C-alpha cells in the first residue's frame, strides 16, 4: 500500500523571510570603526577586532612576521604572562584567540554577556600591550619549523606552493607559507615594529554581535581604546601576477607515489567583483559540492577519486579559480580529460534549469543555517568589513543568488576559466605523470618536494632508458614520523623480474612481484610484525647505485619516503 | 555553586501519536531554519553475543533507500534543498538528523517517515553495506594509530557483554547476519513506538502536528523490544593489558574507571572532577604534564556517558624517552590531591562559568537543541530535563566532587592499557 502523496518529494511551504537585526555603525574617538549587532536571544557576546593588514603586508625580507605577531599576541602582555592569560580566559568560561590571514588579522573573543567587560579588558590587553617575550618567540619558532616539516609531507601543501608560484608570480598571494629560514630570522624587534605600524585604530574595525546594547558597548570601548594612537598607513603596491599565454604543467615529483594530486588554476575575480554572485552559482554547479558536476563525474561515475571539487578564492586584491582532485596515479590522464570536458562544457552550454535551481537552492538554503549562531553571523559580518562589501550585503544575499541566470553562468565561466592557458600542477610520480600528460602541454617543469627544480630531460631520458640493473645489496633508510628506520635489501634480477629478501630490526621478509621497468622498481615486501603478516608496497626510481621512492603501509595514510644506496654488487 | 545568570527555559511541547511515536516540538523562530532529529532507542547496548555491530550496520542501511526514496537519494534531496544531514550510532541510541531552510520541513518528515515505514532491506543492500562497514572499520579503527585503544579499554572496564563490546562490532557477526536477521532487527527496533521525533526551529506548531500525523500516523506500532540488562559489578573486568600497535609512532597509555550512570549526583560530580583534571589549558594535568614537566605531547580525557554504568578515561602520549610510570604517578597523585583537598574556590568559579557558557552556547543552534531534547526524551522519558540538568550540575558542591573522586577515581580498581609501538618491539 503506497499512499499517493508519498510518491514524490513534498512541495516546500512558503519561504520565511530572514530578518537580521540591523548593524549599527559608528567611529570611536580613537578612529577605530565599530559595527555592532544587538542580539539578545542568548546572554552571549562575540567580538572580532579586525586589522586591515595581513600576511601580504609582511615587511620586505620579513615573510612570516604578520603571522608571528598574531600568534604571539596571547603569549604575554604588559600585565599578564602567557599562563595567566590562559587561566583568566578559562576562569571566565570565555574564548580568546588571534590569527593572521592573507588580507587581514583578527583577534576573536567571546563570553557570557555578564563577562563582556572582563573579556574586553583581555581583548584590549592583547591588541594594545603585547610584549612578544623572547622565550615564547623561541618556542613559536621551534614549533613552526617542526610544523613545516610535517607540512612538506602533505601533497596539498606541495601543490599549493606551486600553484601560488605559477599563478601569482611576484604578487604576495603566491606565498603559502614562510620558509624555515624566514622563521629562523624572525626577531622580537621586527615583530614589535610590525605591531606598532599595523595595530593602529585607523586600520581597525571592531565587529560585535551579542547581548550588549550598542551604546553601552561604545562606552566600554571608549574606556579601553581612547588613548590608542592613530598611525600612518601606507598603501602597499603589489606587483601584477604574470599574464599567461599557454597551458603549463608543473610536477612535484614524489617518486613511487600511488596518488596524484591534481590542481588546475588560473586568475579569477577579487571579492568585490560585480560578477561575484554569478561566479558563486557557476562554481556551485561545476564543483563546489558533492552533487556538483566534477564530483558526479570523476567520483560517482568514473570512480577515479574520493572527491573532485572546484573553488573560488576571491580575495581583496585579486583571486583565483581552482579545480582539484586526488586521483590514483594511473588515471591522471583520464582525470585531466574529464576535468577539461567539464570546464569546456560549463563555458559553452547553458546550464539546464533544474541544475541551476538546485545550485541556487543550496546556496540560499545553507545561508541562514550558517548564521544561526552568533559565531556564524559574526563571521559573515566580519567578511563584509574585510572586503568592504555593501551594508545590505547579508539582506540581499539570497536575492542576488536567485537573480543569476543560466546565461550569466555561462558568461562568467567563459570569462574566468581558461582551459587553454590554465596552470596544471600535479603532485605525484613524475615519470608516471609525464607518460599521461603529453597530450595536454609540452611546457613542463618538475620540482622535488623541497621545491628544487629537477632536470626534466633526465626524467624523460629515464623513461626510455633500458631496465635498470638493481642486483646487489642495498642499504635503505626510511624516514618515519621524524625517526629513521633502516633495512637491508638483497636483490636478484632476471630480466625485468626481481626477487630478494629484506632484513630489518623489525624482522625478515621477502620481496614478491618485483619488477623493473626503465628506472622504476616496484614490488611488495612481505614481512612479519607482531606476529602479523604485513605487506609493504615499495616503489622507487633507480639511478646508478642510488634509489629513492616511497614505501606504503596498507591504508596507513601517507606513504613514507625512503632513500637507498647499493653497498655491494652481486 | 550559585549563579547570577538567569538561564531561560526552552519552550517544549510533547505528545504522542496513536502508534506510540513520541513527538517533541521546540518552536523558536529566531532564524528561518528547522532541524529534525529522529532517535531510535537502539544502540550497541541492545546487541547480544553473536549479533554485535548490528545497530551500526543498520545506520548504514537507513541510507539505502525506501519505497519512495531511491538508493542514496536521501543525501541528494537534502543537499538540493540547501540542507545538511547525518546519522550516528552509540552504545545508547542510533540517531538521524537534518537541518534545512524552515519551509522544507515537509521534505525532512517525508524522508524520515519513508525509511521508518518501508526501508529497503534487501540482500544486495545488506551485502554492500556490510562491505562498507568493514571498510570503515579498516580505515577508522584498524589502520589508524591508536585507533582501537578506546574499544579495548571499554572491554577491560566492563564485564557485561552489553556494555563491553564495541559499536563497530565483530566482522564475523556481521558476516553471519542474514537478511532475515536484519529485517527482524528493523521490525523490532525501528518501530515508531521505539523512537523519538524532535522538531526544533522556525515552524508553526499546528502545521507541524498535521505533517507529523500525515507522514508518521499510519506506520504500525510493534511489540516493545526485549528488556535489556546492563548491570555491572563494581570491579573492573581487567586491570592491565599491553597492546602492540604496529602503527603507533610513540608509546601511549590509557586509564579507565567505572563510575555510576549518567545524571546521578556522583556522575555529575565525576564529570566536573574530570574537567578540572584534563579539560583545557588551565586544567591540573595539562599544567603539570604538558607545561610543568613537559613530558607529554598529548593529554586527553573524557566521561563516557551511559544510561547504565559509565566510565572516565584519561590518556596521554608522552614525548619520546619519557618515563610512562612517572607520568602515571603524577596523574594518580593529582587525583589523590583532588580526592583529599577537593577543588579550590577559583576552580569552582571556572567550572560554573564554563558550564553556563557551554549551555547557553549550545542553545543557539536548532540542531544542537533537537539532539539534546531527543536524548532526554529517550533516556529520561522527559525532554524537560533540558531545563534541569544544568541546575543539577551547578548544585554540585566542592565536597561532592572531592568525595566522588575519592570513591571512584582514587582507587586501584581501574583499568590500565599500555600501548606499545612497533618500533619498541
């Protein structure tokens, strides 16, 4: 028995209007702007003090300064040691933190509204009176350098680094992270100087959402910030990103990698572009979500990947488009084919009505869900301030999404996606990737995971090279989570077949299914650990008496890199 | 502890429809958003030997389509309406929920009711979801460093199978499951009279009631599921075990204590004792181990809250070459200190402010309200407890915390699991 009304999804009810409390704007006597929304549904307050200075404003030769300044604000002030700040914040049941992004820095504070005064005291203390203690800076440097080592093992990070470099060139949006040398050369003096120049009221806006009346809040802020002195702000000029005239491929070589991280990217819009809403809808149709075209094609239909997406990075002084997926190495070329198919399709064909409607429904639907909490709402208002969006931006958001037409979607896709001169970045085994990408460009650069350029001709030659001779005894060093593990590998070779045995501190084992093809060595090491048999996939590139590659422990996340050298020839 | 904050009551209307489905409405029109939560009174506690993992397997089955909703369409319907959704399984319950623009309430009720009345329990769905669960087990438990240690500790703390086995269950049991077993499980546990439906957010109560009747009214009630026994002796089942974790980069340990059921005064006192010991940068153990001794990279602890006997767990991943025994001694000494002298006045102030803050914060989101209300309705038979438990917690005294810590934590009656990494073999 099936009731008729159950057969189809029901029609929605009448949409309810979304009435946000109006934001009140004013300027305090020190010159800082205040934007506040009086929201007394719950006895909570949320504050964000935003500085219009971010990582792109790092001083000449001081990459990483802006970020270090923000990170160290709560590690010691004139009146509180780091630990005292932590204890005071916890005693209030409050939260307080600071961070820096490319366009701006932000200090966030939230608490029960009964503690608004106390938490504003702490917020002012962080912004006005940080001291950047020498010992805390040292600890910060150590942790940041350790963190970078981990980052360099992550393919996402390696891809971002190259995408930034290729797409943004000398523009500071190209920098995805300071280098260890940048971090080592940070000094207390440089931090204090940056703080003195950037943390000034004429560069600041305080956004508040919470159960506090705007007048009361303004008085509280006057009390704490009245003596904050304005500074001189210099408009920084940024170099133009490079103009592109052809498609390029940049490979970050991870020999033996079974995965390839693909990113296709070109310049697109800044955050205030009049095309922002059509681009938002276009991106939703193309790849923003798990019902968008890229996901449905590359994952659902083809099964090349767990997820394929596109993104729009619209920032203050520019921005970019990216399409990305992490795929099995063997389908790198096939994946590129589907990417280009989808990029061309959305530029050429009008989006069907139902697909357009679904994309718009999603965008207008999640919007109120995202601003349900004070924390969500303040994020939206803060973005409005950072990017200088119109006052009625939130109120008109849904209408602006709904107004986008199929023709606009096609037009902005054509205007902002450039398949013919897009930058392709692939993190993966360069040899395997190169075999599959020749149809897409012959402008190719290869780097290693330390961002050093590699010799492309040598790589190409290695592909046509006769099978390497691998016989002998190899000393292999695996670097695992900062620890080194070494093992001895004894190999025998018969044509392209390889057999052998391993000997390590963990136990002994054998090599099965070993093969050599050109410079590539592949096989499975079968060994015993804790009485359990485990299989380690090994994949390496051999050059003379040395090899480098990756060893994969089944399903254990990232493969571990290793290097080997021949200690004895058979 | 006293409070000078007025915490307003959450507005609730509770009723049952004829088939026994309990419905709780929590209208709040501050944002045009609605959340729907359906909680079934079935978790791993309802499983018996030979049938472990069924509750969780079933959570997967619930996304495989029903009479009018195709396989995996549930997700697409919600996405296209601009919503979010999920489902989870614990020892206590299996839940399903979605948050949508307020005018999409009918969609959520249609989707939830269709799978409650007509889930597609087929051999094909069973086979592929069984494989999906195995894959999930491999990814989330077997092949993650430290991925299995919580399940192992649970099995050491409890003696009763209903409490001691994991939610993910045994793969042999799942392999043995027949489509008839699964149909029977669905019939017994996924009945309207074994579920709670909560609607929270912006909606008219009359409209909501009509929609609930329209979509859920004709689903037949079933006989109530068999009673279960989760009683435990006070001793822990096993006090020490070593576990060799081939994926762990560093040694670690986990300690566990058996404590009284949720919402008892002693449970509340121990929950607060735990917060003082391990919660946040100003907690006692963080300041002693992560800061002071600098012997630990990661410190963690939590209370496992159950309707029956519950537990407290504290664990640490020490820095390389640190003496684990010494770290454990510090933990035991800190517990003894708390059990002897009780919390300091400033700690009580911190607890009070953190409790009120998190209570108020969690009320902002319709989904969080719907979930909390559903739990109280299911566990306590009274959703109104959402307005009471915060006051129960705030009335716990320093001496309540001291004496509960003394009785339940300051004791040798605890489980200790040592995790030994492969590199130490």
